[in-house]
C-alpha cells in the first residue's frame, strides 16, 4: 500500500466498524454507539480529504495490484468528492434514523443489519474514490452483495422474491454487460484509469462507440435505466432505512455516479458529443423519466410510488451525461447530491409513518398530517425539492439540465423536463394535501391496534424522536442546498473545465 | 545432493508409500503416512516450480539413460504449475479426509483407500511430469485404475457407486485405448516416443494421413479423460457417488491433468502449425466448449443432489478451459492455465463444504440443506464463498479467470463469444443462489435432529481453500505470472 492515508482510511474505517459491531452483538446500546461513532469518524475523514482537496492537493493511494496493470487504486476528483461527502454525511443521519426505526419496529437480526450497512458504506467510499474502472467495478459488486442481506432482511417469501430480482438484475447486468464493456475497453486501450477527456477517443470508432456505450449504460444496472429498473421497486420489501440507503445514500447514487464517471472519464464529453454516440441514450433516458413518473402516479403504496419516482429522477443524471454538454453534465452531477437529500427525506417520512401508524398505502393517510405535522412538513419540503421548485436544492440541478438541453439544441428535452416536473407535482403533492386538508377517516380498528398508535383528536402522535429528528435535518438540508449551491457548483466546475466542453 | 533428483522423487515417493499403506493395516497410520508423503510432494512441487520459474526447463533422465533409449522427465513452467495444483490439493484434501473417510468408508478398507489415493496421486503427478508419451500412458493407467477403485469405495453409502465406477472404467479405458492407438500411429511415423523428438519429427513430416488419424485418436482419447462435451457422460455419476474426499480431490485434479495433457499435445507436440489444428480449434473445440458451458450449467440448475449439481458445473467449467485453448492466442492459453488453478481452488472448496454437510446429514441435496445457514454457519459460508468464486465475482479467483477469458475472446475479435462467456456465468448465479436461498431463508425441516457444525479438522482445510480463493482473487500477480510463463512454455515448445 502506498499513498495518502486518508483515502485508505475512508474505506477501512467502516470495515473496522463492522468488526466492532459484530463483537458487540449482545450489547445493543454499545453496538449502535459504535455505528454512530464510525459514521462520525468516517465523515471527519472525508472532510479531511475535502480539506486536502480544496487546498489543491490531489490525494491518491494504491492498495495493491491485482493483476499487472490493474491496481486497486484511489484518487480524488470533483465528482467522487461530492459522492463521498453525500454518502458519508447521509450515513450519519441514516444511522440515527435506523436506530429509531429498528427499535421502534422490533426488527430481527439487527446486528447483521448494521454490519451489512457498514460494509455497504465502505464499498460506496471505494466507488467514490476509485481511480480506475476496475477498482470501481470491484466495489460496485461488493456493494451489490453486501446489500442483498439488507434487502431480504425480513426473510419472508416476499423478501426472498424481492432479493432474487434485486440480485438477478444487478449481478446480471453488471457481469453480463458491464464486465464485457470494461474488458473491451481494456483490450482496446490498455488502461482503465479515469482520465480527464476520456481514454477511448481514437481507439474505437464508428458504430462500435454506441454499442460500447450501451454495454456500459445498461451494464450499470444500479442507474435503473429502463428496462433494467425492476430491481428498485422489488427492493421495496426491505426495511425503510435500507430503502433510504438504496435510494439516497449508496446504491442508486453509485449507479448514476458510475454513469457520470464513464461518460466523463472513459468516453470523454467531447468524444460523446462529436461522435453522437449518446444520442440514443438521450431518448432512452427521457423515456425512463416520463414512463417511470406515469407508473408512479398509479401506485398507492407510498414506498412503491417513491421507488418509481427514484427511477425517474435517476435518469436525470443519465440524461445529463447523454446530452454531453457542460451545463448538462453539471446539472446531472448536482442531481446526485440534490436528489439524495430530497429522496432520503421522503423515505424517512414513509418509514416514520409506518413506525407510528403501520400504514403503507397512500389512501389510508388521509388526515394524518394533523397527527404527524413534522413528518408531513418535511415530506412537503422534500417533495418540492424533488419537483425542482425554489427555494429547494433540487431546482438547481433541473436548471442546469435545462440549460444543457438548450445548449445541445434539444428543445424536446426541455418539454420532457417540464412535463416531468408537472408529473412530480401530480404524484407527490396530493399525498401532503390529503394528509393536511382531508379529515381523518373514522377508524374503529385503529383503537384496537394500539393506543399509542392512534392519535387523540387534535393531538400529536409522531414517530420516535430518533426517527423524526433525522428527517427534519434532511428537510432543512434541502433548503440549505438551495442557498449554498454555489459551493457544490464550485466543487464540480473542474469537471467541465477539464472535460473540455465549452460552457 | 537430493536437489537434482527432485523430479523422480516427486513421482516415486507416493508410488513407494502406497504399498506401505497396505502393510500398515490401521486406517489412521496409513492416513498419517499419506499425509506426510503428500506434504513432502507439495514441497517438492514448490521447489520444482521455483526452479522452472528462474532456470527454465529441467531435463531429468531416468537412470541416466538419455532420451532415445531411456525415459526423460521434462519440466517447464506449465507442468510444474500443474504439479503444484495436484500436490497442493492433495495436501489440503488429506487432512480433511481423516474424518470424512472414517465416516464414509468401513474400517477394514481405510488403509486400502489411502493406498489407492497415493497411487492416484502418483499417477497424476507422473502424467504431468513425464516427457515421454508412452510413460504418460502408463501413469495415466495407474491413476485411472486407482480412481475406479476410489469411486467404487463410495458403495458403502450408496450402491450406485459401483455402477458409476464401472461406467467410468469402461469410458476411461476407451479413452486410454484411443490414446494408445494414436500413439502407436505416431510411433510408426516418427520412430520415437519422446515428446520433444516427436514434435521435431512432426515438424519435418508436415501433414500426412496417418498422422491425422493419430491426431484424431489422441484428441478424442484425452477428450474422454477430461470429460469434454459430449464425452462427459461418466463424470456426473462418478463425482456424485464417490466418497466426499475423493470427489473433492478428483474434481480439482484429474480433469486438470487431462486438460494439461491436451494442451501439451495440441500446442507443443503437434504445434500450432499442424495443418488440422486451426480447424479443430475453431470448428470443434469452440462450439463444443460453448455447448458444454451452457448445457452443463443449465442441467446443473435442475439438479436435486448438490454433488451432482457441482459435477455438471464442472463440465461447464471444463468448457471454459477448452474455450481458452480454442482462441489460439496467448491470452486464451493463459486464461486456460489460470482457470486450471482457480477452478481447482473453487471446486475443491465447494465439494469439501458439501462433504461437511454429508458428514452431518448423510446426503447433500437441495432439501437437506434447508436452514443450514444457521445450523452450520461456517460450512455454508464456505459454500457461499466458493460459489461466488465460481460465479466470478470480483475479489475472488474466479473473477481473474473470467477476466482473462473475456480478454482472450476480445483479442481474438470474437466479441459474441465474450458475451456468451459472461452470460453462461450468470447461469452459475442461478444454481448457486438456489442453494443459498434454501440454506438461509428456509426453516429447517420438521423433525430433523439438531445439526452441529462440522469438526474443525474438516472445516480448516475447507477454509484454507476459501482463503486461497480470496487471496488469488485479490493478488493474482503470482498466478498470472506463472500462467503466462506456462502458456509461453506450451506455445514456445513446438516452434
């Protein structure tokens, strides 16, 4: 091992944390303490990397060389820095929330849950700081495998089916397409390093470029490009903190992050723009955005609706990569962070509602806003951010994507983005409206279900504090991201500069 | 002083120890002797490999008789690597065998078991080390005959072991006979049995109908031995009904040695310039390998008996090895040699894990492993790890094999083949995950007495192989270096 310590620490710390969690199987308080401490330390390490990065250093580390020419190596570039910050920062919030949720719901096998969570975060760090496609792929697969026990956590037949779809699609696409694409790149260029401006220009031409791009884009199943999106709704059987992990912290973000990395550092934005190899991808992404939103409209199960919303929102990132213009790439990359904070808020709310009332269907949530005002207020903020209205962080990513679409002279895409925002309004805001403005249904069986769960008339019956505080934090985060978007912009700007695309 | 004689010691040591085992009578003493011998063999193999890595080839003349008259052993990186695989696996399987054999084989037969095991080891090592084509046949018969007995010893648990051993005997003998017929024709044409001399004479001779016929006989004969599709029919039953330790040993070594012999004949002796070879590779090996990959894996998905499932998986994996040869480029041959090694590691670990299940539950079927994730956590974790390696997940040895195989296909410009390779490995996901789901998500069947974890003596060897799977997946420098050198030695020898 050679290089900067902090990058290696970012990957090792969660693993060490996992060991301590395992050792404290019988002591829940200590175990959860270890989880929180690990999350805190990890975030500090990532901040250390950030500080080093902002001061102009470029930390890098090589762990070992697996086969000659293919090292497990790490370095820092803008996109990875952003993803690392988002994932490690949200892990803290998510851990607090997990404790509230898992205890509130009396879930089984909590130790296994926290161990797998820590391993998943470790692999997310590996993905964020990967210096080459090989390293990224390795951690991508570790992430898939470490989240499988989380998805099937409940162990029911339904969970098993969900896990099957999850693993089948993610492993299937990654080995079936992505691995071929990676080896192909390796055979063509003799390198897999992420290089500014791409490595493929001049090495492959003609009709093979779109084919290779397709192998990559469909191979990154975690980006949930249609038709390989089925795993996301299937994974809804998992406990809510896992859904938050999947949708906001690590898994799907790792997917779209990889999409961006491949577009920027393997193909190169200019190469994509010149060859027009990504033209088809623009349409597939646009189709996914609209189709998934339409499906979301039809779902009554809250988590299922949010899942399809994620499928749709992820394709914004893919769209940003496919448009291959400076602002579009910026917008797509920003979307990684903005969507993360917005969507984790929504999932936290869904989980809080479930813990407090055991309700999962939207039609049952009439009038719930009076009992759970904080939760639904946070849901509202998160929803507005996902829709992309100011003053929420989400508005910036949409803004830059629209600029990018205009830059690329694709007016149709502007229409798609606008229609998508309308659809978002249609499937997200009624949930809040019904909760606040409709009277609660008369529910005789609610009293039987448990006195704590059934609110007194006019009284407040929120989920446990450990569930409510995190979702308030992330909701406030949505607002803060609007005002501090320039920091994100400044962090991401070098992407476009070195990417070479004209702004 | 002993140094120069290592090549003969490699073969002679187990050969001499084998009859001593019969005399020992007691199973445990015989086991101890076998264990010591196989560990020494392993050490010798390491020494030989390090010599060939640094000093090139080793030529050893038996009794100091130079080749045209005497038998020569010729060791280069390729067969030194195979020696290492064979002796290494036996060094891991034997510690495991004590408990497993005590459970599966009647007390009176145990010393005979170790005798046959050592004979088999000696035979396989001899086949690998020799530079004389007829001597190869002799060792092939030694290993095969002892293998038939080893398989038949499974009869204590299941009488079907006898018929499977008999089928194996018939098929194996056919293969050996074909080989000898081919060799006879070669001898007729070249007047020599020394591999290097045959290679040189064939170069001068060029194409010739007799040589073509010899080529066909030899390829088919070895194809039978290595269970090349569609000559694989003996394998599933033999692996299923043999005692657990035997299955683990055979699956990791016997077919590997046969693949090595095929490589040696195709690449070194007949050589890439041999007129028929290009067509054989493209029109026979490539399609057969692809069919084997898909047919083997597909059939594996529907198996109830898990040993049989892994046996069919072996047929698919042999397909990968043949596929690497059929690319006809250096990367392809390297991939084959790497996969020889990695497949030995993964199949060894998987079959040994199943052996632990059999020890506790009498049989390893999809039904019997229900709920074992809780009852036998270490055994099932080893099975999952081996399975991941078989699938080719990164950070396992299987991934390295797949990487080189796909590289080889793309280098040859056969990108549809590259996609087929990864597609077939997804079939492995299905048959491995079927077991994982049942073991971890199904409750234990009603009325099953409580199951305890396998004894440490068996778990430890399993986990040694699991660790090797991970180690050679993370740091493949060593294997890739050796495999590349081996591929060069195989290809370089003929030209």
